[in-house]
């Protein structure tokens, strides 16, 4: 403040009536930013995955919503024009803003996660600079103080299984557990020294504990779990069309993504939009967790009282009680085995058994972990079993594992050239001498085209 006063004296002007807030004066968070729902997704168009629900919440239930896109979708193809990469990102940002404007949602943020097409959540987290993005999302939660957070299911599934979708779900879950913790990113919640002056380094936010966390999935099959459901064919009393139709209209502005905009347009031209491929009559969110007493299948806002909730620490990572099995799936499968209980969302573990979708004619990578619980080096023999037409390129044979070591083994399988109607079961077994110590299984859907692993 002193510098500002000096500036006005130099100019020979009267000192204006800029003052510090009175000592002890209460300055609560700004109500303009408070939201009921915060949607955390990866790309422009991801909001359409919950579009019908959002339409019902904002048009007919009086709920407010805000949206975070972790990136601008610069990695996809452009079905409308020649622009690509960063230039297409500029377009997709506006397409997403047009879509959200249809719902009356203008509190929309785009973060700096780089669009990373693939199925590997670790690659997305690496490209996004995981910690920086988490800090930004915690900041947005503290600013918008959501009652509930919706995000992609942090799980490995057969389907699009986009690494960016998974990364959005992972970071949103972490942020749910950190935003109420005053020791996490403390500069965000430190009061600014001179709020009406320039150059304040701290942000003046407050810790905020969101109350409920819900997921949705990009699997190519229905994922059945607990969660609130509603009928998409039901008519919106304020708009006089079905929620399905409102959800489809949300897809129209995404013109660079014809698999969204044109499919929506075609469906809206039909006499009955329910003829759209993949239509399911009931829309169901997947319950993640709640810090309020509620039923997982109950309404999204069941049990929620206004005002802040007390911070509920997540269980955190605990060393497992049991000795690891000699052979387990590694990579993202191993990560999620630790991640779910650390964040108190074990309920999502059994929604899907190990599975993946890969392109016909490509190869499949199966990350494995071998564990030797003994105090001597163990000699294991790995053997894969694959259906006819598949061929094992790596990941079999003798492996020596040092005492009490967890050793990664990367198996690779060449896939048949034609898609198959049903998933194929691939199995890997570990033996010590003639004794089988265990095996792992993976259901593999061979399709025309899938994201690279
Ligand atoms: Zn996406």
C-alpha cells in the first residue's frame, strides 16, 4: 500500500480512498463461483457422456454446474477442417464453450494437460505433469466449492479406455481427497497480506471438502454398479423434450468430432432418437464415495446439507497384509490395485475384471509382476496360453528372481488380423519346477480399431 501512496504523491494527486479492509472484517469466499456440481473431464466433448444428467440437473432441478477440461483435445483428427494440433485446440475450446453454453454453464476451465491418445494412464499422467495439474484442480475445487464431483472412472476397461480419461479420474479422485486438507498446496489457502494492493503472492482460498464423488465409464460394454439412475426417455418439464434429446443437442457444436456431432444430428433427425446405436434407456452414474451418510443408489444430492463438510482424510496407502502372489498383472492393473483402497474407492475394483480392447493385426502388451517371497533366488518358468491365431512374441521362459524382489516382465502377443465377435481369454502361468504357483487372465476384445496401448 505504501508504494501506491507514494505513486499518487509523485503525480501530485489527491490520495484516493483505497483502504485496507477493516481489521477483523469477515471476507467469505465469493458466492459467484460456488457450484453444486463440478465435472472433471479430459477433452472437449467428454461432457456429452453425462450430458443428459447435466441437462436434468441444470434445467429442472435448479442445480449449478462448472466444468474442467484437462486439455483441449489437440491430439484427435479434425472431421470439419484442415486445422490440426494446437490450431485445432483453439477451435475445440470454442466448440466446447458453445456446447456448455447450451446448458447455461459458463464456468469452464481448460487446463494444460497435453492430449495424449492411448490407453496408458501413466503416459497421460507423465505428459500432463501430474503434480502441476493436481495443484490446479485442487485450486478450482477450493474456488468453486462443489457439493459433488463427477469424473471418468479410474479403471482399466475394454473400450476407448483413454489414458487421458483415466488420468482425469485419477487426478479428480486425488483432488477430492486433498482440497479439504489445509496442508496441501498451502499457498492457495493463505490469506493475502494486502488484498487491495498489487502483487499478493498467496491466494486467499479456503480448504473445501467435496461431499460426493461419482464416476462414468468409456467401456464399450455397460458397467453395472451402484449409483443413481434415471430414465433418459423422460421428458424435461421445462424444455418439453426428452433428456436424451437434450443430451444429443449438447453434442452438436463439436463439429471437429463428427463421431459426436454428426451422430447426434442423425439421431435427432430420427422419429425416435432412441434408435441411436448404443442407446440405453437408463442412465446410471457409478457411486465412488461420500463423506455424508447416504445410499449409493440414492439421488446424487441425497444426504447433502448446505455448508462446508469437515475434512475426511482418505485411508492412504497401506502396506498389504498379505504376501503378494508370485504372479500378478503389472502396469496400470498394479497401480489401480493400490490406488483404489488408498482413496477409499475399493467398490470400483470389481466393476470390471481384467480386460482390454486392441486393434486386429496389432500386438498386445501384457505387463506382469513376478514376486519371490523367499530368501533365496527363485527360478520361475513363465508360460502363456493364447487362442489359435494369436502368437506369443515375448514373456515366456525361465526367469530368475532375486530374494524378496518384485520383478517386472513384459509379455507381447501378436494378434490375429481379423476382429473377433467375442473376447478371447489369454492366460499366463508361473511354475517352479513342475508345481504351478498361479496364473493371471486377461480378456482381450479384438476390434477393427482401438487406441494404441
Ligand atoms: Zn475424451
